[in-house]
C-alpha cells in the first residue's frame, strides 16, 4: 500500500464510520483495526490516545481468537461485552481485522450489531481495494 | 397467631442466613458484566465477569469504553 493509497483508504474508512455513527445513534465511538493490528480509523485525534485504543483493541481481538482456538473454532466472528459504563462490540472483517464500536449502557445493542454487520461489507471492500493499490 | 408470626420471622432469618453464606462462598461479587462471543460456525459462548476469563475481557472492554475508540 503506497502512502497516497493509505491516505485514501483512511479517508474512505473515516467516511464509512461517520455514516455508521449517523445511522446508529447509539454508537458513541467506532474504529477499524486491520488484520496486522493497526488502528486504521478512529475518532481520536491524539496519536497517544489512538495508540492506546489500538493496543487495547488488538489485545481484545487476540483474546477472543484465543477463546475460539481453545474451543476448536477458527475465529470469533462477533464479540459483545457489557460493562457498567457501556458496551463494546466487535465484528470480524475478512482479513482478520475488526470493526469495533462502543455504546452507552442503555443502547439497543442488537440494532447496533445489525448496522455494524451491514457496514462490514463496505469496510472489507475499502480494505481490499487499499491492498490492491 | 403469635406463634405463627414467630415461626415466619425464624424462617426469614434462616433464609437470609443461607443467602448470605452462599454469596460469601461465591466470592460476594455478582456478575454485573457479561461477555458473549459468536464463533465462525455460529456457535456462541457466554462468559460471566466473575470468572477469570470473563474478567480479562471485561477489564479491557471497560478501559476501551472509558477512553472511547
């Protein structure tokens, strides 16, 4: 991926995530983590916060795949974690990456996951096009 | 009537005692957080946050929810 195509991919992902947040009002923040565990798109402007969020997300993605292997499965396709402060939702992408979102505690999580699964195809397409260039 | 009331109070005290002992033996923490994982074959696994594995997921998730993505 060249620097220019990387910027195009990042811009396209930002647009898709903005659309997802507009569609699903319960989403407070969302991000895309690549199969190589790079945070490709995030609502954080600060590099430090992005790095921290990316590292935590990568740890969680690896943990869920570990749970899959432990149970004799290939991978975790969806993870839903409810905490007192809100929910964290992960949907797996084609190349092993993750589309992630956080919501408040009273969010309609089923609907958010439905919107995330619908958005997944668009994110996969952008990432595949980015890899071709 | 008085005798029946006394028996009811005694019964309530015993039930409360049993509940307290059970809660204490379970570690005293209720599973307020939950983890649900759906795998590639469609099967699902749920982890309660009062288990070691569930706690690991919940701790990371709580940090992410707090700082946002």
